[in-house]
C-alpha cells in the first residue's frame, strides 16, 4: 500500500468521523440540552402546616387539614398528621393553603424593570419567523419583578418572547428562585414552548415596514410556509439518516469480510465507500421540526375566535398541537371546541377594548370557558403588575361568572392558577396540585385567597421557604429594590 493510499484513507476516515459527529449533534439536539438547568432542590427542614383550609388543586377543599413537607416534596395531606422531630410546625388555623401559583404568560426578565431600552429584549422583530431565538437568552435574573411575583404567591413562570412575530421563538419555564444566571432558575426537565402570534400584532409590525405579512391572510400564509419549509428540512435529515445507516451497514460488512467482490475485481467494486453529507443545520427550521415531532409545545397569542379556529386547522394540517391560546378574549365563543380538542385558554379577568381584536371580550369569558367538561381555563398576567395579584384576577372572574349564573367554587377556581397551567406546560405530574410525591410548591395565605384582602404570608418552593411576610429579607434580590422595605415601614 502506497503512502498516498494510506493518506487518502486517513482523510476519508477523518471526514466520516466529522460528518458522524455533526449528525449526532443534530439528532441529539434535544436529548443533550445545550443550556442545561443548574437548579438543585435546596436542603431544608421538614415543615408541618397544621389546621388550614386546604385547596389541593384537584377540586378538593379540606377543612382543618395538615400538609407535611419533607425532602422538597409533599409527603402527606390530612388531619392529625405527626410532625417529624426536626420539623418546623406552622399553626395555620384560620389560614388557607394552596399550591404555588403558575403564570404561563410572563415577560419578566425579557422586559425587565426598570423599563428602559437597554432591558427591552422580548421581541426579535427583525423577521416574521424567528423560531431560532430562545427567550432564556434574554432573561435577566435580577429583574425586581421576580421578587414582587413571589410575594404574590407565584412559584413557577413560563417566560415568553413578545408577540411582534408570527413565530417569536422558544419559551422557557423557570422556578421563581434567586439566581445569578437563568440556568439556576430553569425548571429541570421542563419541555420548551414555542410562542406564536396571530391577529393584529404581526401584520401591524411588518405591514408598517412594507413587507409581509400585512394582512391576516398573510399571517396564515406565513405560518404555513414556515412549517412547510420545516417539513422539507426534516425530510432532508431523514434521507441523510437513512443513507448514513446504509453506509454504516456496508462499512461493517466490508470490515467483516462479508462484502463480495467480483471475480475480475473491477475498479468499481474496489472503490472506497463515501459517507453521505449531512444537510446544513438550520436553527429556525430545527425548532419547527421539533414542534411537529411533539417535542415542543405551542403557545399562541390569539384574541379572536375565528382566528383560533383557523389555527387549529393549521395545526392539524402540519400535525402539531396548540396547547394553549393566550389572551383569548373571544374563547367563550368556541369553549366547547377548545374543550373537545384539549386546548387550554389563558385569559385575563377583564382586559378588553384596547384594540379592535379585543373589543368583543366579555368579563364572563373565564367562567364560560371553564364550564364544559374537560375544559382548561387559565388566568395569566402578561403584566409585571398583574402577576402580583393573580389570585385577585381569578376572584374578579369568579364574581363575573356568578352574576351570569355560573358559580365557580374556590376549590375549582384555584385550578385556573395551578393545575391547569401545569397541564398546559406538561408539568402536571410534578407541580400544580397538593398531592403526595409532588414538588412542594406551597402558599400559605392569611385567609381566602380570592378575597381582596388576601396576602401570601409564606411561599415555599420545593419545600424551602422563599418568602415570609412576617420576616422580610434584610436585603432584596435586586439592587433596584434596595431601601424599599425601609421606605414602606410605618413611621
């Protein structure tokens, strides 16, 4: 064998190894998360909360009940529970206990406070489709809004890109804990979401730039083309993977001496096998391909019922599922269809009329969407102020429903803030209800959480006390809140 032949074979081997590593990197893009969570459940003593009114989030209301927390998880719920010797015992008689609240539509960290241009990182409004961007890369952990939300009982949030684009990018689910990096807040194992938007925002943003989309029909064409491109991209990778499998098979056969050579040993039979070349990696199409595989959950900003219906058809066309329509001020018009399709609607209690597509909102929206069997009504904030009072937003919706003859009991309404958002995030087996074995995200309220006088007194995340109203921290999480407690103290 000549030196040139050896060099050629070595070059081919190097090329094969390089191409194989590229293929593995792409095929394992989600399996080996590139920006992994570094959050760890903190060590904390057991806690026994005694004698409270407990809303479990499962539809139950327990009077005079105890909740036992240990090792970051709910251990038991019932009456007369025994406290471990090292447990901290909380007398909760006259108080109410709920799961930690979950806001599935937050822009904390990406539109951080103070509201200055330097912290305006929620919309990559440079193209209608930016599925290549990830909200987590804009999250600023020092946003003082996180601490304010914690004081309102919020323990988990989905941070979304804004709604300027048809497809705005990936969302991230975070625990409301203090961290220097967003990775320290990132909910371990939570599935990514994809933010999409229909209606006025995308057509306004890009129509004003004299480019598509400038109409609602342009919006729909844009979604369909993006997913059609992603289908083609996935087909290219499928073809490459088939060819790579065949290449590896033939290579193994030759190595084992199984490949047969022709009697005359013609040059074609002796020709070295060449590995296939992988397609160029495209981060935008990669995300959309993962949506169609069911690995990324679609959350869609959408106000009008007719547009929601259209987007359900688009999702069926390309084989993906919309898990929740956000804002959804006209969801009441298609409440039965949403329930039948297993689609949640995340809504405000009473925001309406601030633009044309919000004009047909009704204050009974939440109660009507909640009414059908298998429904999934959610209260969301989309606001650094509203996230501090999600419980009172839900209370307003309860009152509006009551006036319309739709009575919603507290043990059901709490699901709008806990179990249902957990379901939309795919985290219903970990959080959202107070059940043995689930993460101990727990809020102790000074009374009925749906009262205008309600305050979260203690907030636990994975069993660790993260907020205690009776003993506020000497130093806030964010420098922008320095001196606040002194300023608010009574004279």
